[in-house]
């Protein structure tokens, strides 16, 4: 793929899984990384938008060396990790005790296979001991 300089600047939004990651869903495709870095050098804004949580998406953002927004949790959390003094977003998380009480309801326990709930601050609740689940998200 040949990348040519253009005077126009574009916003380029990419997904992670099935798009810029390798088939193992845990490593960045090096060709994609180089293309995105070159596009950013040309002045284009590159953003990652993913259904993944923030903690699993941020390492890819950092590996590419991005300086724009990172969109995680299917759009529920948007920030710019490259800005050190960015305005803090008010987050009103549900208390862990409330989440646990909901998960302990009989109808939930009988009908739900597994749950993984987390927050940007790394607090996590999981009803599964699945190694692949924890590896892919953390």
C-alpha cells in the first residue's frame, strides 16, 4: 500500500479486533501499525473505537503512538490518553455491592452464564475463572 501526502486532513477511526490486530486478538499487526503511524505523521487524526474496555485497548493506542481520542466500551468512555491535563469526566459508577447483589438474584444466577464488569480504575467483578477471558481483556 502506498501512502501519498495530501493537503487534506482526515479523521480515521479503526477498530481493534478483526481490523488492526493479528488473528490472536492480542498483538498489533505491524504493517497496520506502520500505516497508521505514517498517516498520523501526515497530519491525519487516528482514533481507535472498540467494544473492548479501556485497560485492554490502551496498550495498542500507546504502541502505535497515537495522540487523539480512544473510544472504548462501545462508545461509553471516550478520552485522550495522550493529554496529561485533560478535563476529568464525571463518572458515576454503580457500587460493587449493588452489582454483586444483582448478580446474586436467583433469576440472574439461573439464567446468566458469566459476567465481566470493570471500571477504568481496574476494579473488576467476574463470575468466570476463564483464563482466555481475563487474558483478552487485561
